[in-house]
């Protein structure tokens, strides 16, 4: 009982900070029988030390750290129309395979592609090389050929709420619904969403709908701000820039409160996904962890839990921003839009850590399925790396390291973001102190969550 109360208290007290991403097709991985307490303490101290270092960072250092450099500028053909049309063809083939192919989700290419490549791997690729989803989304090419530019304005006052509500529905489908991996059910869901998005884009125009309505375009665009490489079209040409990871967060435009809610939701989903399988949560909702009843037995409490996690996280984040504003003395500049973007490194870190074993195992099934489809000999799927102490320890180190590095980058970005407005190290330290404290606490929570035994 004491452990349960401590776990709940820890979650409520520190779930308040930033951290997207999101959903998967199988269990998040293994729980490691290693001396994880050392990692938890060490990782938390490393993040706390970063807070102290950032507090003494002059404004010019922060500017220099996140400065970008132009690698190349010139003209390039607009290939996104062609790549989008290819994406539409691939999507249609995958949906067809979902309807008529095998019902085994580890052999059917639709669930493997959706949950392993598109949802697990693609965000990681976007965080390295930029917004690949903008090139392969299946709508842009078709809408361009039809010259569908929209004939209704998307109201500005609703902000990112269409994308946020759609992302909440997606999170519920992945985390709570009974069979998100079922090929036929997934084919119906993907088809319905593709049609809905096409109609919305025809009504409001693809530019407006992809900016604030199509939740995955919004998600991948946010994640891509972490990439050290930026390729942008400006003044009729193309400019390629390179910089420290996250420089686009610091130099890009701030977002609205509704955009902050979207980022917080992305973090809450992956946090709750991990929490929902732990003994404290299962005990709280009256489920015996050793006799897990299946997804149907926890669907209702997990639905409320998902919304609750988002509400707690959002409340804590906004409370920190308000507290930081109260502590500030030299500037009254609003910081919600900028500080929300600094959550992105934590979101990506939790995404990578949470889905690492999914990528390692299901990625092999995806490769084998692709080999079978093109007539090649299938590579044997193996999970032997989960059976040796050395390999398991390497996996844990990668997972815990990702969480710590994500928090460190987030702290540096948050401090630099405030410095960019206040130009005062003391002012930035005061304004960022509440958020920094929550970041340190969330590091401890994330590492605890990673090591906690699960009953699902």
C-alpha cells in the first residue's frame, strides 16, 4: 500500500511537465531486473546539474549554441506532389492488404507499417532529417491535381483544437480500443480517416487544414523542429540550414495556447500508456495485475485515465508558466507558446524509449513481410537479444539515456527561449525555475516508469 501511495503521489506531483509521443502495436517492452535505482538517481542528478549550468549561462552563449548555419541555397523542383501521389498509392495498397490479407497483425503489412514504421520509426526519422511526412502524406498530390483550394475559411479562434481532438481520438484508438492491430478493423479506420481528411481539405484548403486540423501533419511538423537539418522554401528558392538539435524551436514562431495543449496531449498519451500497465494504476482501478482481464476489462477506466493524465499535465504546465511569470520582474512577455515547444525533446525521448523494443522486434516482422511480398527469402525473426543480461542492459541504457538527454535538451531550450525575450540571465532563471523543478521531477518519474513491473 505504501508503494502504491508513493507511486501515485510521484505521478501527480511530477506529471506536470512536458514530455509526444504516442502509440504502438504491441507491448512497450520488457522490465529489466537491473540495479535501476542507480540510473534513476544518476539521471535525475544529471538533469538537476544541467539546471544549475543553464542558470549561469550568459545570453550570448545560448545564442551561440542554437545558432544555425546555411549549408546551401538554390532552386529545386517541387517533388512533394510526386512523392505524395506515391504515398497515396502505397496507402491504397496497404488498405487493400488490410481487407483481404492475413488476419495475423505480425504478417499483414498494414498494421506492421502503421504501428511500426509510420508511428514508431517515422517520428524518429523526422527528428533527424526534417518533416518527411510533408513529402509522403497521401492527400497533397491528389488535392493539387484536383486544384482543390478550399472555399470555407478555417476559423482562427479555434486554433489547433481540431488537430488536438483528432489526436485524442487517435490516442484512444491506439491505447484503449479493443483491437487496434486487427488488420480489417485498422483498414476501416484508416480509410475513414483518409476520407474525412480529404473532405476537410476540400472544404478548408490543404494549407489551412494541414496547419491546424490534420493532427498528424501538426505532430510531425512539431517533431521536425528538433531536427539539426532544416530544408525550407523561401522567396522562390530552397535554403538548407544546419545547427544544434532544437535550433528550429528557438528560432521558429511561437504557438498558441491550443498548440501547447496539442503538445501536452502528445506527451500525456505516451506517459499514460506506460502508467496504465503498472501495478499502482491497475491497483487503483481494481484490477489484479497477475490476472489482467484484457483491454475490454480496463477500457472505461483507461478512457478516463487518458483524459485525466492530459488534464493533470496541462494544469501543471500552465501553473508553472504562471508561477514563472509571477517570479519575473523585468518582462511581462507571455511564454506559453515558446515554453510549450521546449517540451518536444522530452516527447521525442519518451517516444524513443517507450517504443524501442517494439521497433527492435516488430521491425523484424515488418522486414520479413516486405521480403516475402517481393519474393525474397524471409529473415528469421529473433528475440534472443532479450534473453541475455548484456543485451538487456544495453537496451535499458539506451532507454534511460534517451530520457535523460531529452530532459537536458529541453532545459537548455527552455532557458534559451526565455533569455531570447528577457536578455537577462537572472530573469530567465527566475522565470524558468518552476518548470525546471518539474523537469527534474519528471526525469525521476520517467525512469521509475521505465523500470516499474507491469501487469499487462
